[in-house]
C-alpha cells in the first residue's frame, strides 16, 4: 500500500509494488509533460508571449502539441485511477480529502478572482483557476497528514 509522506504532499514510491509502481511513475512523467506543454501554451499563445513556431495558421505544430498534451493528461488520469483502485482505505480517504480541498479552493479562491477581475482590471486565465484548486488541495493534504498520519 502507498505510504503518504512529506507532510501529506508526497507518496513514497518505494512503498508501491509491481504494476502500481510502474503506473505511478508513468502518471508522474505524463503529468510533467502535460504541465510543461500547458505552461508553454500559456506563454506562446498569449498576446505578449513568445510565438515559437509562428502563427497558428502557418503551422500545424500547435495542434500536434495540443493532442500530445491531451493524450498525456488522459494517460496520467488512467494510470492514477489504476493505482488508486489497488490502495487501502486510508489512501482513498487521502485522495478524497485532497480533491475536496481542491474543489473548495477553486470555489473560495478562483471564482472570486474571476468575479472581481473586471473591476480591478486583472485578466485571469486557466492558471489562476488551477492555482486556487492547487492551494486548496495542498491545505487539505496537510490537514489529512496532521489528522490521520502524524504520530505525536
């Protein structure tokens, strides 16, 4: 079973066995590639960004990179679910608590930013929405560690 470590922010890869270890590593690699491509797209396609390949009309690289990003996202989700199915109730509770924290962060942080952005002349994007989710997930991961794992 997966050992939750790093104050609730990491899974000890050595604690996983066989297919779970392989799937977890594939999930991490696919997530990293998808995140890198998402970051590149956020810069390359912005108004002030660096356009590495020219305009979208001139090149088909954008569509292939977008397809690659989507494929990596689907691979990461699929392999994560495969690992999650084989874990104990503690890890599944950790997953639920982290995702609930992310949803609350999205609602309490990202949505208010989106609502007030026209009034403060701030242009928000997908990254601001993601950061609200990530902050909520981080807070609840740490709370889970304190409540269920930390030994006094």
